[in-house]
């Protein structure tokens, strides 16, 4: 079922600067949020590890020097001098490491992708925090607006009754009841002001906004689509993609462990800058080296088993993240679906309560209803208005949370 929310513009009037939108607050939060900066550093570190693994496939050139002391055997001529020294350049080019080098490179690439997705997921998490704090502020502002209206209405009621008491058209008890209602409304207004301060402080903590800065919000046309159309977009959620890459990375680790059974092959060359002994006139040599593992006391087998269990663990975590995201989306969707229906009902109730209050005032002056009935109608009108305004912003908040889960929010 599709529902349409009409466009609404709400601006907090403030003596300060221009109004801040939800997107602007999110942009500021991305600059100041500490955990986001830490995750960005993790991503850069993983990117560096990938570059390092990529470069490890290339050759290595080293300058080496040796000085050997041995027992001197004069019968063996130059081959057994008591001391030999050499200085040479050594070059090594790995040719084959059982495929471990490529599995390791794939591992670092997947870990780098996981960190990138984790950074993206953290940004979405920050956006959701901004959304909740932003709409809490909007709700509290409307709470203050409605409470101020109640204070104003009860004050007018007190003034009207005071005039009627003086000419004997109303009882003193009616005036006292209205005065009590007015004082109670003022007390509730103070509570609303205090809650607004708390909401603004939380928004400042997340986004760094000046507490005096005003907020603006424009509700846009929104159609709630069928649930499956939202669920299918969860496959691209950063949290899920993070786990997908971590499973792939763990599979690479398992391949590294398996390939430890395979031989290593590398090409080596030496160029001697200084050499003593029987080979002092030989300036260079090259070699092709093959290393075949035969027995390592079961260390490799144990490592393979360990990596298999780690891979199973990552797969379970992947399923857990997927199930959690689906459950969260379904809960928000269900709440939003019901609240949209509830919003239409509250809108009608608010309009009827306002009309009833207006009629009660007219009938009171005609002597058809009592002062108590007028006050009850007033309270009903304001309470219905509060319920509608709160429900409206709760719908908008859940709409943004839903769209942030699927990546469809225009603010991301």
C-alpha cells in the first residue's frame, strides 16, 4: 500500500545564523566524528599493507659483506685460508612460492576492501545518529510550540473568566480552575525547554553544530514500496559487504596454509665488488634455488585446521550480520507502515479537536456548556496536536532510517 506525506516546511526561528539542514549537519559530522577519523586511519593502513604485498612480488637487491675465519690448512692451498672477506651485491627474484604470494596478495586486497566498506558503514551509522538527534530536536521544538500555545490559550481563558467573575457571570471556582491549568501549562513548558536543551546538546556532540543555530526541514513526497524491494538492496549494505570481503580474505588465508606444502623456487645472483680466496677472480654467480618442504612436525596441518575453523567463524558472522540487517529493516518498515496509517488518523483527530474547542467556546458564552468542559476541550485539542506533530516527525525519522539502510537517501 502506498502512502503520501504532504510537503511541510519547518524552520526554527533563531537570532543567529542561517538554518542548518539534515544534509549539512551530516556533512559536518563527517568532519568531526572521532570514530570516523579512526576508521579512516585503519583504511589507509590496510591500503598501505596491500601496496606492500604487491611490491613484495618484485626483486630484492642487497649489499652484503662477509668475513670468515677458519682453521688454516696449509696443505689445501688457497681453498682454506684462515681469513676470507667479500663485499657483493645480492639480487633475489622470487619465481614461485607455491602460489602463496598470490593468495596473500588477494588476502590484503580483500582486507583493504573490507576496511573501505567498514568506513562506509561507519558513515551510515553516523548518519543514522544525526537523523535521530535531528528529529528529536524537531519534535522538541514542536512540543515547545504547542505548549506555548496552551499557555497562551489558558492565559486568555483566565483573562476572560476574570472579567466575567467581576460582573457575576462566572463563578470564582471557574477562575481558579483556569488559573491552575495555566500554571500547570507553564510547568510543562519548562520541562519541554529542558528536553530541547538536551536534544540540542546531543546534536552538537555528533555534528559540532552551534547550539544557537536554527534547523530547517522540508518533508518530501514519499511512497512506501513493497518490503521485498527494500530487502533486495541490503546486499549492497556496507556492513554486509565488509563481512563478504572478510570471508573472502579468510579463504585466501586458508589457501596460503594449503600451499605451504608446495615447493619454493627463486632466482638469485651475486656480483662481487671485493672477494678473497680461491675465487677472488670470479666476479659474479647466479643460481636457481628449489626448496621442497618434507616434514614440519604437523605444523602446516594444524595451521590448515585453524584457518578452516576461522573461515567457518567468518561465515557465521556474515549470516548474523545479514539476519540483523533484515530484522532491523523489517522492524522499521513495519513501524513506518503502521505509523503512516496512524498519522492520517491523528490528522483528522487534531482537526476535529480544534473544531470542537472552537464550538465549545461559542457554546460557553451561550451558557450551554461549563467552564470545565471548555478546558477539557482545550486540553484535548492541544494533546491531539502534540500527538500529530510527534507522529509526523517519527514517520520522517523512520523514513530516513529506512532509506539509509538501503542506500537510497539523497543525503548519503
